[in-house]
């Protein structure tokens, strides 16, 4: 029960509602958590919320540690940071070399150590919102606490991807037959049918790691899906204007489990948008970028970025450069050669792009190798198109700013997100282009084709109009009295009861 604390004089103050947030590794996970935190802190409800942010050190990328400090300085009074110490992880026990996945796994395996940390919080939180990648291992911790703690996950991708996450164990169970049980790949049909999810998800859109039995990724999905029913809710950075059908299917009881249980309520709390605290102060590169954009015509620039953790191969990077030249459009291109920014900073120059292409690119656009403020770029009037890997945060940011997208998914959930982009009309998806992983890494899309697609994107009036329509929906959802506010209020009212 909440404690009554006495304020100045003899007046009793209403107790604060205290919420604990526990994000996982990578900007694609941290950013939406901190944007959610800012939304919760910004609401004018009485009494104001108090947040505890649970962090792990060291972060995988420099971008993460820098963002955490900026967030904490922005809310010095209402956020408490708690450092969660991880058990060392022996990388040889994990079937992946991706540093972000190793960190996810280290946090998963240390989850039981959360018990003393959560037990020590005062006042006890009224809710815990934690990252989807920690879904199952945190549940026993919650049950072992000396107080009742409602649990929510923040699902850091699309509602469409969530439908796969929630149904994966059922789909695998149906795909296994006595004849194929020893086969290392899971024999899904050409499409994965999930009730209410239309169009069904093609097998070719599913990450290769989810098609192999016993991969780290597949095992996590198998373990987590059946336990979703133990949660009080699932928060997703999405909104009706992007994913009305999937949201109705998920909340309308259509997606159910074999054991008859439905899903916990899904709260579309998006769109999450770039916040004030994310801004890099006094950054020369940023000023230079802005000045350059200021000199360009409205809607004339194509922005190219594959997110915070996807490095294209050297060959592919050269072809993208060639494609940008061939498109004839002005561009702002963020080139990433390494998965983790720490390694990137140790390298000098534009070696991968090569001198010849750099010469051709000169005067037509900007090539950037550092972290950029994507929100500011997408919001600039000069930017008219976005070549994107379709990390979910990027998709929602494009929708928020009404910038049309050329979807070029690379990994994981990105093809499924590209389907959302394609279906709602925010952009086009170059379906035949290969995505990353294994042998595919050797396949390269040539510059000619890339240039043509960019032209198609930038010249399409229909896409421009539809993207503007989606932006209007996003602004309405996020406005005063809009759906996002209603969702957040519903959650906070639930938490207040604790
Ligand atoms: N981002 C940014 N500047 C960069 C690279 C990425 O601001 O130079 C932000 C981007 O706006 C988004 C997040 O980092 O909010 C990346 O998340 P997303 O889901 O798009 O892709 P991921 O990086 O996880 O693949
Ligand atoms: N990967 C990447 N960027 C991403 C996601 C994955 O570079 O945003 C790489 C990473 O090395 C990973 C491999 O792709 O080990 C295969 O991952 P997959 O896309 O199948 O799953 P994910 O790691 O995205 O969940």
C-alpha cells in the first residue's frame, strides 16, 4: 500500500506514482524507452510521476551512454538511476557474435539479480515496464518480490511483428510433424497465418534466425510467447494511422493461444517522437548539416540511413554512392562501416567509399560518418525522401514527419516493418533486393537499380500525399485529447490504484 508522506506543515501529500523502467541494449531499444519516459514525465497529472531508470554498464555503444546522461540531466528531480550489475557472460556459450545480442543474453542470464534491486526501491513501484528481450526471465523475479508489481513490456517493433512474437510458438508447433522433427530448419509454409493479421506474413520476410531450430533468437521467441499472458500489458510505439488492422486483431481477441488464453491488452502508446533531451549541444557537425539543408529546396533531398547498428558491406556502400549520383537528387547519406560506433571512431577517412566516388559525390550531397540527429533531419523542410532499413523507430519518425520511405530492410524484424510501410502507403519497398545475413551478404544491388528506385520515390506524388496524410494522423494521435494521451491516462490510472 502507498505510504502517506507529510509535506510542509500538517497537510498530507498524495503519494507519488512510481514506475520503474528497464531498457535493454542498443539505441533501437533505449531510445523508445526514454521517449516513453519523457511522455510520462511531461503529462500534467497530479501528483507527478516518479521514475526509476535501471541501466547496465558499460553500454555497447557510445551513443547509448551519451543519451542516458542527457536524459538524466534533463530530469534531475524526478528520475532516479539504478545501476544493474551483470554476471560475466562467457561468449562461447552463445551462438552469436553480435555484441548487442551478447548483451541481451548477459542481461537475460543475470535477471534473477534484479530481485534485491527491485526489493530495495522506495516507495515500491506501481509498475515495471521492461524490454521485450527480457520478457520471460524477469517474470519469476516479479513473483518473488515482497510486494505486488504489475508488469508490462515495451515491444520495440511494430504491432505486426508483435503478432509474430506472440504466435511463434504456435506456428512452430503446427509446422513440426513426425517426418520433419529432426530437420534443422523449421518447415513453415510459404506464408505464416496468424488470425486477424492481414496480409499473412510471408516466410521470406521472417529473419533466417527464426527459421532455424535452436538458434538463440528462435529459443527466446519459443520461451517468451506462451508467457505473455502473465503480463499486465504490452506497450507498442505505434498508432492506428500506421497499423489499425493489426491493433484491432491483437486487441479484439483474434490472436489467441492453443491453450485458450488470449493476449494481455496491447497499448498503442505511439507515436514516440524525438525529444528535447536528445539534442546534441554545441555540435559543429550538426550546425554544418543544418546550414547545408537550409540551402536546399523544399522536399528535394533524399536522406539515407540504415540505423544505429547496421553496416553495409564495402561493395554495397560503393553501389549506394553510385546510385545516389545516378538518381540526380541531392542527398544526405549516413555511412556506417562498423556495427558498433566505438570501433568506427578508431577508423579515419572514407576508405570504403573510395576516392573516385567521393569526387563524383562532391557538391551533390553530404556524406556523414558520425551520429546525426535523425529527428531534426526528417523534420527539415528540405528532406523529401528517406532510404531506410526500416528499424521500427525510424519508420515511426518518418511517419511523424510525413517523409516517404524507400524501404530496404536488412535484418531481423525489418522486412515485416517494411510490409507495414508498403501497406499503409508511407513508402515503397524494393522487395527483390537481398537482405543481410549469411550468403546474402555477398549479394549486391547495383547503383543503376538503386538510382532508379530513388527517382521513383522522390518523383511519386501519390506517395508524397499519402505520407502527408499519415503525418496528419500521427499529429492528431499525439495531440491534446488524442489517442496517445488516452492510452497513457488509462495506464497511469491503472498504476495509481496500486
Ligand atoms: N539514429 C539517429 N542518428 C543516427 C542513427 C540512428 O538519431 O545517426 C536514431 C534513429 O532516429 C532511431 C534510432 O536511432 O531513433 C535507431 O532505431 P531504429 O529502430 O530505427 O533502428 P536500429 O538502429 O535499432 O536498427
Ligand atoms: N544485425 C545488424 N543490424 C541489425 C540487426 C542485425 O547488423 O539491426 C546483424 C547482426 O550481426 C546479427 C545478424 O545481423 O547477428 C543477424 O541478425 P538477425 O537480423 O537475423 O536478427 P537480429 O539480431 O536483428 O534480431
